[in-house]
């Protein structure tokens, strides 16, 4: 095979067995790789009713066909599993160099099955694959684990691992690679913890063959040129990182504040990318083969929050920042570092703290619950301490590690959890941007922005700009973004490459790489196939159309201040059209004709 | 009228914001006034062949001018205008 390696690794931790299998060519063609291939494997092999944290759930690590090639921003891999947070067929996408290394070692996917009796790690060096004892590493932070593993295996080993949060089965635990890159969302770290798999360390020296090297090189150079020429890909993200969005969303009236009680903050500038660039930025940092380099190597010298590491991204700065009433960027960065150390999803962690703060201010949580801590909005010191407590599973942290939905539900106010399908929403307020609300409501993994980033045209004015306050046309827009991202995630390229190239360029590169002829239409159809397969899984676990909704606050409580003052989201005006355009019936179930069209 | 600058526009103007005591009728007139104030680099950043540059994001009271009429978008003395380079994130 070209682009794909042709080999899938299957590791059964209950039995201690390791098998090499052929990658199914037809599955590779129809589901591309990474996310798509993982979704197909989980949906074929895991019973939707299986306990997500039991031995019958599986965990797939999968790079895509682009991963490890010199296609732009092709450093991505996906982790796919049944989510312990919400039961969806979920997954998370991460950059860095771990994905490419897995590919160089010779694998299109690694399927982890069963449950080990004691802590283990997986050591992969090309054909050599071993399940090794990790007892000495259990309890270690991500950085310490990574160092220890490199000492035990190879100083150049690439490591994906969990921290204490994943070991403690926190439902918001991430899987970290290269210490600072995260497969953050949907609680994938807890699945790894439930399998007692502390880490995967990998070294690979193989090559990826290309079907038509001349055409591939030409297509890649064309794509790189377009990304370079685009102001976002070429300069913008490198200079300011994603945190530059703080001011844009704030000035647009769509930056959620104090657990989404408002959508504008007069102090947002203090936590934006401009402030970060002036004060804590050491240098921009990129993933494998990336010319964009949106990552931030940072340093905090303020003794109260001192440290060195990476981040924050826009989402993290928002969640630990204005959503928690906080404008202290040093504290925000410290919280981000702790999440990386303990292996926690920054969006869900920050948003859970914001929810806890609102419950505290309403008297639904008191100091008796919070280990004596004052959870008033704006208390930066306490915010950082709550991240630590959650990371190690101590006291009130044990409640936070379940995410905001279970916390708010436990005091009778699930409506104050700013989640969709129990997963915390990212930092774009659907009251100020209608289409992103439809995307949150219909997203297969719950509250998620990257799998349907309509912000690009609704707020940033890229491509064909549309009015963020309009509901017309948003159903079709969402579907295009969702399908394109499904295919893109599956290819192994980064979402940010699309600030410069589109489906046509991606399909062209993929065809030259794999030798499979992907037209733009076929590429988008693969995306729709993946989306619908995820939907079918969600229906099997019991989700219905009633779950395709937003927190009631966003539908009924108008924004109080700022440019979007007075607005709510009008999901009801968009959802029926979305179902119709998707080829789903009024109950949100794909019709037999749609399934036939997608060969599902 | 309050003009707020962000990201590279802060470097370009050496200001974070400006209270403008003039009354331009629309975005075109406003950008002309500002170009006179800040000079050629600013002019190059905001105009592209006489049109609104595709390299910037311009909001009037939170509304992107690309959907409200571009250079012809009317402005009032009480408006707040935000000027960003074209950036994005996720
Ligand atoms: S754009 Fe950012 S996240 Fe994407 S591959 Fe490049 S550095 Fe990594």
C-alpha cells in the first residue's frame, strides 16, 4: 500500500498477546485513516453497551495517510474509543511527533484491547513490540513518565502517556505526547488508565511509500505555497498563537464570561495573545512538518505561578480566564502547565471550575464541600489549587474530575453545566454566533468546535463570510464544515492547514500519495460516511434528537452586555433543516437511502 | 469614535486605541483618515487595490464590515471600531 503502511497492531492486555494484522484496504480507502479508521474499528468491534472503562472497550491510536509525509502540518494522530464521559464514539486528535513515529515504526493503527492486571507500557521499536512493566511509573506526572521511559528505552523515543488524572479514571483526563501535546477531549485518558496502560513509547525508522512521487511533490508544494500566502497560516498564528482570538471573540460579543452568564469582558485584553506575546512567550513551536507553528513555548517568572512549558491555547486561556472571572495570565498559564503534568483536558477542567464557581456563588456548594476554599469568581489562586486537587484526585478534586455535568447534577442544577452531551463547550458563545450553536448541538462527541469550525466564516470573515446572527444557511454550512473536518482528521493533516487550502487540495495530495483516486466529491463523501457512522453509534448508545440541544441558558437567557447584548441562540430555526439536509428523518435517524448512498 | 487596535496593528500604530475627533461617513473615509495619520505601512495594511484588504478584520460595534457593506459601511461618532489583522485559531 502507498501512504498507508498496510499493517495494524493488535495488543490484548488481558492475555498479554501482540498480533500484526493486514490493514484492510477497502476500509482504508473508504474511511481514509486516523479518526475514520478508528471509528470503523470501534463500531465493528465494540458493543455500544460495553462499559467504557471495562475490558470490553478498545482504544485505537491511529495516524493518517499524510502523517509522517511532508504534506503540510501532517503530524497528527487520533485516539478513538467509547467515551467514558458521555458514551459517544469519541476521540481526540493530537499533533507533535508521536503520530509520525508510529507510522515510521510501521503501523496504520494500534488497537489496545482488554485490561492489564498491573501497570504496563507498550514499547514499539519497528517490528519489536513488547508489553513491559510500568509499576514504577504509576503515579508519575507526564514529564517524569516521559523522562523515565526515555531512560528505559531510547533517548529519542516518542512517548504518549497518561498522568495521575488518567490513572484515577478522571472523566476529563487526556493522553499527552511529547509532554505538552494533548489528545485532550472526551476522557480518552481514563480509558487508558482503566486498561492500566501508562504509556506507549515508540521509535520507528521505516519509510512511507508514495504512489506518484512527482505528482505528490507538486501537490504538496502547491498546498504549502497557499498556506504560506494565507495571512493566517503564514504569519498570524505564528506571531500570536491561537490566543489571539480572545480579543476578536470579545469584540464580537461571543466570549463566554463567568460560566456563560455573559459574553463580553472589559478585561479580556489582559489574557489575549498580544499580552502573551509581550510577557510570557519564549518562542513559537510547531508540530512535525508544520510551517504554521501555532504552539507557544512559554515561561512564567512571577514567583506565585513560576514555571516553564507550553501553552496556553485560546481555549485554555478562556476557560481558566474570563470564564472563571480571572484576568491573571500567569495563573492561567500555571493551570495549563498543571493540566499537562497531570494529564487533564484544559477546556473541560477550566469550564468545570467555572461551573463550580457559579454553584458556589449560588450557595449550592459551600466551604464544607470545597475543602474550605473560597470559589468566588475571579479567585486565581483557588483556581490553580483546584486544578492540582483534580489532577491528584484529592478532596473536592474528586468531584471535579467527573466534569461539570455530574457536579452540577449532584446539586440539582444540571442546567448550569455548560455542556452538550455532557462534554464542556469551547469558547464561542452560540448566542452571538448562531451556526456554531448548531454545530455544538449536533456534534457527535458533544460540545466541540474543531469538528465544525464555522467561526472561520461566521466571525473571522474567511472564504465567503456570513452574518453570525443569521440562522439562514447555517445548516448547510455546518454540514460542509463537519464533513470536511471528518475527512481532514482522517487524513492526518491539521485543521489549521485549511487556513490556506481546502478539500480539493487535500483530495489531490491524497490521491497522489495513495494511488486511490479521490475526487473532491469522494473525499467529502468519506467525511459524511464517518460522520454518519458516528451518529449511528450514538443512536445505539441511546442518544436521541432530544440530546441535539444546547444548555437552556443559551436558548433563553439573553447576553447581558457587549456587542451581542440581548441575543439568544435560535437552534429551533436551524435543526430541522440540518436533519433534512443530512438525509436524516425528523427523529435525527439516517434514512435507509442515505445509508445506502454512503455504503453504510 | 473609539478605534481599538489589536495584534500587528498595535505595532503598526504604536497605540492600543484612539479617540477620533472627526466624523467620517463610512469605513472608506475612516481608513483614509487613519492612513493619513499613520502613514504608508498602515495604508498598505488596510487597502488592497483600493478595496478593503483581505488581510484584516474590521468590526464596527462587533459586526464584521465584510457582511455590512465593506468600505461603504456607515459609521457614527458613537461607534466602536476594532481593527485586527486576519488571524484565526481553534
Ligand atoms: S498548525 Fe499548530 S497544531 Fe497544527 S500542526 Fe502546526 S503547530 Fe501543530
